[in-house]
């Protein structure tokens, strides 16, 4: 479970977004001042040959549901209608927003559902070998405790089908030039980030991240570094 400070901060953010009428974690932006595309890596995965042909998908840290909607559209565009998408977030306000967005997206007839749950604990409700696809578009960094990251990755390996795929995007330690990222760095300002944000986010070292995946029973088979983030595609170790 992310630290209490992180839960409070995420709750405040989603309360603000609900009040503003925004759709997710980031503001919608304007033509003059557009938001960066925080789903660019996910979109690249959804356009790849490794996207499973439907089945059960889990969107962890789903926020306002944008990742789930992108996945549903990708499948529908490929003529695939036999799918179920389950989004989980640890902030109740986020799943309220996601449910509202689902109707705005015109996907109210699709098999998409959102739920509030603590992670990694919520993975326990999914049976072994049940899931075709796991999406993590920047949830993993909320798990600042190494034992929780290990539990999360092991849970993902357990519920994935033998031919299932996991997509994960996470911030790199090189992004903010931190000499140490776990245990948590001392609070301070780094390149414009607030000290709270630094203290309660996990910035990954790629080699250690790959090692953590393999220790949990997951094999990264494709990855790329954008300079500040890393995207990883993985399957279960056979």
C-alpha cells in the first residue's frame, strides 16, 4: 500500500479534478498549453504485436480510466469484443471519476469495471493463471517499500496466464539524478520536484528493476528508455 501521505495527496488531487470537471490525474490542458501525453508509452504497446487478442485485462492504478479506455478502443478497432477490463485504484475518488468517464467515452456497454482496492493486496482476489494482460502506466512508483514492490510483481506473475503479458512504465532514477532511491531519499527539492514527491515515489534503476522482475517470476523481453522513464514488456518465466 502506498504511504498514507501519498494516499492523502492522491485523494486531494482527484478531489480537485472532480471539482474542476477534469478527466484524470493531469489537467486536460488547452490548445495553447497542452498537457504532455502521459500515455504515449502505453499507446505504443497497444499498437504493438504483443497486445493479447482480448481476454481479461487488469489496469492497476487506473486513475480516471484513460488506460482502460485506450485498451478497449485498441481491441474494438481490431474487431475484438470478447474482453473484460478491470481497473483498480487505491483512491475512491479516482474510481468515481473513471466510472463517469466511461459513459462520456461511449463505452458504457463495454465490459469495463472499476473498483477501489489497496495494492498489492487487491491482486489476491484474482485467481492463479487468470489474467491475459496487466497494465501499469505509472502506478509502480507509488510502492516506495521494496517488499511491497516484490509482493506486487509476484502477485502479477501469479495471476498472469502462461502466455499473458505485463506492461509497466516507471520513472527512472536517472530522471532526477538521485544517488539513492530505496530506502527513501531524504526530503529535498530536486529539479523542481517537491520534497514530498521525491520522498514518496520510487525512481527505478533499470538493472535492479529487471532483477526484481526475474526474482518475482517475470521475464522482461522488451524495453526502452525514453530518457526519463522506462517501458517494460514482460511475460511469466516458464
